[in-house]
């Protein structure tokens, strides 16, 4: 998941040898799946209920937004101006919350079904869709006016970029404009350039853990590092922008349990949604910059 409203931070920040928990927020959901962040205060969460909850960094509930259809939101994101977006998968729609009113922004024609999304640095919208009755997965780009611009399904050799079927494929845009997709069913983080060309697939490090790598969510930080949740192994993988593994944040350092959604705040602190522990943990993994 992508962060909106990020502040400028210096390059080449050193990472902490041992990351640590700054705070945690109790979401109140039975299961917590996703988290998104906007500006210095607002944390948005989704779970197994037909409601979106907004918290401040101190953990106080600021607002609850009920979903009119009665469905739980499939994904959440912020536009650059702070408008909240959510996907209602059963309703096949992308919706916007604006001035306390909910409007349908996108409802694709035919059998296409929006599944996951992110907003870009140019305020375009990237949406992962199931099409052809789940036999094909599309990455669709929409203009700020919600007009479809392009659809990506295959690489330059004609092979599918993403796994098929109605599975989670959360995504984000990196600072170098690459599109990073956590393809859960494929067991890979798939990274595509802004031009739609496959750059690389990261499939984990076999042998490091007992369970296979199945990324659930992905985010990027001010250093263009890629972070992805490995929920079966209770850890987070950190990669550089070219897909080279750098390190883990594991449950030994931060007591992670079934990490699912994640994003970074404006200070490059990591926000991690734990599914069954009903929490969002705020984790510090960069050292301070001293003048």
C-alpha cells in the first residue's frame, strides 16, 4: 500500500540493526487486513466488517465510515488531496468518499472485477482486475478523471504478468515510478516499469523459513526500498529498488504475528496490520539522521 502526503527525507538513510515498535493501535476488527496513511495524522484501516475506520497516530478513533452495500471493503487508498477510495468487490466498483458522501468512481464493463488498487504520484489510479471469469488478471491505469488509459496483462514474450484467479494482488507505485505488485498466489513480488515492461520477480529466499513465500501486501519508502509482508513466516522482506534482498524485519525483533497490510508514514516508520491480533503496529527501522 502506498503512502500519501509523504515529506521529503534525505537519501542513504542507515537502517537500524534492530528495528523496534514505537506504538500499536487496536483496530476493533475481528480480523485486520489493510492499512493506509495520509499526512501526519490519519491512519485508515479495513478488516472483516462493512466499515472503514480512521485513527490518529495516538490510536484514537477519529471516524467510522460504513459501507452502504453492507460489504467489507476489498482495498483502501488515498488520493493526493486526501480523498479516500475503497473497492467494493461484490459490487464491482471503486468508490470515493468526499465530503462525507460516497460516490461510485469506476464500475468497469463486462465481467471485469476490481480487486486491489493504488493512487500514483500523478493522481492516476492503478487497479488490479479479474477478467474473463477469473482466467486473466489485468493491471488497468485510469486517468485522474477516471478514464481508462491502458491495460497490462502480458510481458514482452506473451506470458501472463500475474497469476489468474480471484486472489489478493495488492500494489503500490515506487518513487522511480515502477509498479510493485504482491502476487500472493504466484508467491512473488512482480515489478513492472512505468512503460509496462517486466523488470523482475522476487520470489523470496528458499531455505530461510519453513513456509513458502506468499506476499500479502507491498509498500515502498522514501529510499525507494520495497517492503512486503510474508504472513506465513511472520516477517517483512526489505528489497532495494532492483529487487535485491537487503534484510528481514521478523517476529524476534517486533513480535509480528500474521502481518498483512502495510504502509509507511511520512517519517518512514512502518505501519503493519496484524490480521488476528486486531492491531496496527508502528515500527521504526531507520536510524535518525544527525546534522
